[in-house]
């Protein structure tokens, strides 16, 4: 579930940035992207790598103008080559890669954050909490949990329960359970 949320948020941000999202916010061929990510997730489990890298590196290609997938194939080949030097890569401290992750996050927010309705506190505050809590908790899923829970609570408190979908309500309950169990 965590991997699904990680990759869906990345996929939405990158699809918008690449111009693949239509005016209604739909992503054509979303099913193929999710199948591709599922295969990458299973492959990551087999070789012991993090699953969130399946889509994140695409931000660099998108920013450079890539749209066909050829860039991703070259990147996959280069990642495969790094398997042989992985022990050497542990010598690179985590703070050396932090700046790249900040740039990737910036690129993902460029198009999507401007579409958030911050004039409505019941929508804007949960989005803010989601964005804010991800880096402070070092966990995308925890950031999403704060966003979903606050969205449902604020909509209920504002008397806008018709705007809460069943999925959001169930996710809020699940996230409350997860946060309490930690």
C-alpha cells in the first residue's frame, strides 16, 4: 500500500509535468504504468533495492524533454551496471544525494501545487500538511496519512461530508490505525 501511494503521487506529478494528463486530470494508459511499476517493485524486492526509484528518475528525463520511454531504457541499463559496483556506492553519504531529491521534488510540485485550491481551508490545509509532513517524517506514506486524515476531519467539521468519498473515509480510518500502532 505504501508503494502504491508513493508511486501514484510521483506518477501524477510527473504525468502532469510531462503533459500526459488531460484537462479532467486523467492519465491515459494509467493501467500500463501501474503494471510497469508492479513489475519494477517485484524486481526491486528480488535484488533488495528501494521500490520508490521505479518512477522518480523519470523526472530528470522529463525535464530534459524525454517523452517516449527511450530515456528510461537507457537509465535502466545504467542502473543494471551499478549492481556490480553497489558496495562502492555505500561510500557516498546520504547528504550527497539529498540535493538531487530536493530538485526532483521541486520539479514534481511545479505543475501540481499550483492547481491546489488554497482558498478553501478544508482542501488547502490537508494538501499543505501532506507536502510539509513528507520531508519532516522522512516518509511519503506518513505525509499522505496526515493529509487524508486532516481532509476527512476538516470536511466533517465544516459540514461538507458530501465531499468525502468512501475511499477517503476508509483510508482515514486505516491511516489513524497505522499512526496509532507506531
